């Protein structure tokens, strides 16, 4: 199978040709589209005589070289290429071909989302549109003309600035766009449709006017204001924090319903999953609003970190993604609660990236091989990548970091570069040697830091030992170099010092002199390094009370809860001290959304990661029991907190209102463990009277999980109210697929036939099947039906959209660590998937690595 071939970083070769310009003409029809691609090409030194262009499923109409039509002895059409034989030093190539966007269910290249034509070309979609050197280090200037029927497609968009529009006699019209900035083909975009639009403007720091447009399905315009506000905030932030201004006359964003990922940073024409654009208080949760703000920022920030400076090859993906995630996280922290943002980011990292890093698909943030590059848009490349940039930021300090990013932009603007080039700029500008730090780019797995303390004669000694796991292939890996932010706290709770230690050896000692008594250690403040801390002293209650570092306070509460749950699983005993500490938090007068996080019990994923052999049943039994215990013990206080903060008619999005919703919904969830009439009434009332979606989904979720009758009434109401709004219906499917009630799998199977459900729309598949595959209780049920159902779906969806299918396959990454019973059941299903003859390389790569 030639498709299953592995690509290696070490095999990278420079391009042999340069494409100076690329002029594209699209003629869009209902059955097909014709593409004319005119390139001006130059040989680079020592080039071959033949030019091999990437081309997928090519239906060629004709080729002209320097205006001469080529007959078929002059070119070869391969499985994934078009090779033109014997080309001169410098030439123009005109290729005309035909594509079928209407039949494109993979959602790569040019496809249709409902009635909208749109594109997704990162990483290798462009070769499905026209033959090209479809690699990020080939950058060219694009001019694009789009022609379509005017009444159906009044809006015609592409990258750059708008040049001109023409009306034709036959009811068709065309628009030409020109993008002056050379770019790789993965940043090319095209949109055609009958779209609604929200318009605004922005003036850059140097006084340039930028037209801002957000396009969406007609009727949804009023749901674009949060996205527009976020866009303007992002533009201002990047000017202030990184000195980066926008560089075109126009910035367009288009929201589409069928999209494989979150969004795409195409130059001047971002295309978004409508999930990350559309929102109002009636339809979107507070978390949705936050998500929109950060994804709008993320794609905007790519204009400098990704577009102006791009990646040399796809192994360098973290160059743009890790850096851009770090930038969007910093932006969100600046605009919202810094402490909550950091905790949420670390939670996400641990729940997804740590799990991936402990699995057979673990890889360095800069991988050295892949089968399908689409499988490497991972939380490792993105979120761990962002942690690596954050560590650089910590090592350099704010001022040096800014100098270094300035140097990076000055030096590499307009180029396709490597992570090494980024590191060069970081260390050159700061004069800090980062050689030892580079290990973070090339190794996989999460290191554990073992902490030992001693105190004698006023001297406090901290001994740190790194345990670095072996790589997936079994090879031994080196210890890391990283900043470890710590604090020492005195017996009365007074802070003695805060320091950033540089850890670089396998075993190291740090000595602090002149202390009166053994201090309390506050370690890995702000989560300064993405490591696991292993500590034998348990000072959680003290740190929860006295640590001024909001992250370590949270961490202490989590660790305390985790160990309490583990003890319950082992002996059945509940630690009284933990119950007390929990009560202490309940009474704290702190920011409410932070408090809501402190009161959350550790996720099943957190507990599962600490087991040698994973068994889910004891975990959720213990969690359920601890929740019941806490709810019963603190019922009055919880009720009081609820009443104080439940403001059903308030739908404002300011920090205080969102904090109130966060805490009262947390409290309601804890109380719901009691499963009594009182709680059911509270949830039902909340569902009925609240004006926000935030409140409604929590109420629905609680009702669904504790009472089938009341749940059904509310869910029916929800269904009737929102059945015409697919985006909102995702929430409906997700609540049902995540339900712990018996019969969940049966209901999921029925929902697949619901008229709202559509297997071709990724959001819906993720909400129903994807969420079910993360429903620990039912996916891992020991009758094996959960595994069998998901495996069956993977096979089915792989035929429609391989990227979607391989996304679902990642639910099986836990395989190796499962208990024997589950493992055997899962193996049967994985074998079945792997035996499918026409399996995509996307799914093949994931499953074959899991089974290895
Ligand atoms: N560059 C996009 C972003 O991070 C994601 C594109 C993902 N594409 C894919 N085929 N996996 O904003
Ligand atoms: Zn990105």
C-alpha cells in the first residue's frame, strides 16, 4: 500500500522550483467547478528537468507550457502527482482541470458547506484543487478570480484585497482578489455564497484603515457581535504586546457549519466553524463566548505567527501553533481572569495532552515522522507546544522575550522557517543559551519530578530528581532543562521567598539558608513547567489556606481530593481533613469563577492517569460517593450559595455575572448528587426561568442524569425550541451522549436517525459519537457494546471523512493501559477496524500505533 508510507523529517529536501506568481480562475457550477491555474515558474539551482506537482484525484482538461498546448507525451499523471517533462529554466504553466466540490465529503480542498462554497487547504488540501508545489516553503503571490451565478452566490471572496467585479450576460458574475503577500498554498481560500454580513472597521496604530467583515448564514447576523468585538480586541492587543499590525485593507471572516476543525487562518479570509463565531446569550454558554474570543484571537495572531512567517515543512507545525496558542492564552489571560485562564489551560493540557503523551501515539512537539500529517494537529503540537513557549518566556523574562520576538519578526518576515530559527532569535536577543532547552522539541512523554525535602540547623534542602519516560520506541531519553517557580512559606502562612529555579540535571539540590523553621514548599507555581510533581509530604490544607499563588492553591485542593478519592478506592475511608478543607473553601470570599474551580473534584481522566492498570468503575463510584458525602455535609451552605448567586434574569457577560453563574452551577451540580426532590425542582426551575444557555444546559444535564421523566420533559422542550438551529442542537446531542443513565447507547443509536442529525457534519458527529466515546461509563461498559458501536462508526465515517474518523479513533488510545477484561474487548474491535481493506491512512496510522 503506497498510501501508508511514512514521511521523515530527515528526508527533507529544498524545493527545486520557485512559483513567482499564481493566477487562479474558478468557474463554479452546481455539478462541477473548472479551475485554471497560471503559474510563472523558475528553476532554482541544480534543478531537475522535470517538475513534479502535487495533484490528488486529478481530472485534467489541458496544459499549456509557455502558451503551447502539451500533448500527453509531455506529462505523466501519477497517483498523487502531475509531472511535466523537460521544462526550461523559466516558464509559464497553465493548467485547466475539473473538480467536484459538491461531492467532497472529506472537507479538504474546495467543498460545499450547505449552500456555501468554501475551502480548507491546511495542510495538503490545495492539491485537491489544482496541481501545485503544495508545501509550505513554496510561497507565491496569488491573484484569484471567482465566477458564479449571481443570484445564488452574490458574495465571492478570496485572499487579499478586492480588485474588481464583473457582471456577465448570463446571470453570472465574477470578482478578482489580489494578495500582495507571498504565501504558501495552504493559506489560499475561496468562498462563494448568499451570505449575511456584519461590517465594522479598525484603524491600526499607524493609521491604516481596515474594513472588517464577518459573513454568516442570513438571519444569524445578530450573533456575530461578540466575534467582531473579539477581533478588534485581538488587533489592538497584538499591536500593544507584540508590536504587530495588520497588513491588508480588508479582514474577512466566514462562518460555515461543516468544518473539520475549529478555524483556519487563511490570509485575509479566515474560515471558521460557526461554533467559534455565532453566539448570543440565549444560544451560547459562557464557555462558548470565551471559546469564540480565544479562537478569533488565535486565527488573527496567525497573521504574524504563521502567515508572514510560516513553517518550512509540516514537522515544524508547532513553530506556528505552539507560539500562537501561547499568544491566544496570554491574550485571554489579559482580558479575563488570569488565574482562571491559567487553571483552565492546565486542565485542558492534563486531560488531553498528558493522556496522549502516555499513549503509543505520543510524539515530540516536533515529530520526526508521520503517515498522515492531519493526525499531527494534536494537543501535543498545540498545547504542549504552547507550554514550551511559555517556559521560554519565563526563562527570558517579559522584556527579553519582547526583544527576542521583535528579532524573530525582523529576521524571518516573509520566510518559511524552522523551530531552530525561532530558538536562535530567542537566545540571540536575550543572550541566554537555550541549547539544553532544545530537548523539549525532540522528546516525548511527561517527565515526573520527585521532590525530597530536609531541614537542619536553619538550612532547608530541596532535592529534585527527574524521571524521564522512555520514548515510544523504547529508547532512553535525556533529562530536561526548565524553569521551576517555587515559593517558601513560613509556619504562620507568611511568604518567605519566591524564586525561579533552573532545573537541568537528573538529580539536583537547592539549598536555602537562614530559616527559623522548616518552611512549607509551594512548588511549580503557575505551572511553570509541564511536569508531574511527586511529593511525599502532604501539606495540602495549609497551602489551600495560605499560598498566595492561585495556581498552587488550586493544585493543592485537586491533589488533596485526588488522594482522598484514591484512599476511598483502596480502603473505603473518607479523609475527614479533606471534608473540612472543602468546607473552608466554601466559605472563602474570593473571585467566584476561581472558587468554582476550587470546588470541582478531579476529573475521571486525572484519576485514570494515576492508575497502573486502568479500571473506570471504581473511579466513578468513588467520585459519586464523595460528591454525595459533600452535598449532604454542606447542604445548607451550598443552598445558600446557590440562592445568593442565582440571578435567572441576568444574562450579562461581565466577569461578575459569569462568576455568579459559574459558582451557582457548580453548587447545583454538587447538590445534584443527592438526587432528591429539592434538587430536581431547583434544576427544573432553573431550566424554565433562566435567560442564559449556560444555566439551561447545566439544568438539562442534571435532569437527564437523575430523572428520566423530568429530563424528558425539559429535553423535549429544548428540542422543539431549537430544532432548526443545528449549532444549538449539538448541545442536545452531547447531553444525551454523555448521560450516565442506563440505556444511553440505545438512545444514541436512535438519535442517529433524528432528522437534525447528519453524519456529514463534523460538529454533529463530535457531539453525538465523539462525546459518547468519552462517556467512560458506557463506552467502556463490560458488555463491549460501547467499543463495538464506536468501531463500527469509525469504519462507516472513514468512507465519508477520514479526518473525522481518526479523531474518533483517538478514544482508543487508552488501550494499552486498560485492565485485561476491557483490553480484550477493545482489541477485538481494533482488529476489526484494522482489517478493513480500504482503510484511510489517517485511521490506519492511529489504530496500528495503538495496537503495536
Ligand atoms: N491552522 C489551523 C489552526 O490552528 C488548524 C488547521 C487544521 N487543519 C487540519 N487539517 N487539521 O487554527
Ligand atoms: Zn492555529
